[in-house]
């Protein structure tokens, strides 16, 4: 009989400890910045850069260093394995967080969000296409500027 009582006491003690740890952990969650407050998704959107997205470190719970991700419309999300994600994102897009139907990706130096269910290869292709278009736009702007300068020299010459 006393073995049953000890078992019940142990189960109760473990339950109380788990509840206290969960409560402390909830209270130690970082504040949500204004840009990261959840907002409705009006339509599924393709990939777009998220200039507000990034990581921050929080040490409030048991003085452990924890990494959180926030993005536009994404409240703080605990990131379990930040160091390995930091290495992976240099080679391939890494899915960092999901909130509702939105997904945030980290690739090379930037963060992207989308709501159409893309995979890593799709995100990489979109980023490369975006870079190609930006390069073409810069080249075109340089060419037009050089042509205008040449016409000005002829007119003044």
C-alpha cells in the first residue's frame, strides 16, 4: 500500500514541476515587436523579401541562450538548432518558421516569406531569377546613362 502512495506522490510532484516549468517558460517568452504581430493573409503570395525578418538572442529562462526568429507578421518563434541552420543557409534555402499559411526562408544573407507552399528548390530558383533581373536592370541603367552622357558630349562638342 505504501508503494502506491509513494508512486502517487512522485507522479504529483513531477506534474507540479512540469506545470511550474511551463509557466516560467511562457512568462520568459520575449515581447512581440509591432511589425511581427499576426495579420491576416489577404491572398496567397509568392516569395517576397522580408526586410524585418531576423534572429535575436534571449537569455531570460534559466540563463540559457535561446535563438528566436521574428518576421513581418510572425511573432517570435524559438529556433532549436540555429548553428546548423546558419551553415545550411549558405548552400540552400532553409525553412525557418511557419505561421498560419506563411513560411519564412533564410537563404544566403536574406529572408523571404511566401504563402504558396514552395520548396527549397523553388525558393532558390526564384532568388536566382530575382538576382538576374536586378543585374539586368543595373546594366540597362548604366547603358542608358552612358548613352545620355555620350549624347550630351556630342551636343556640347
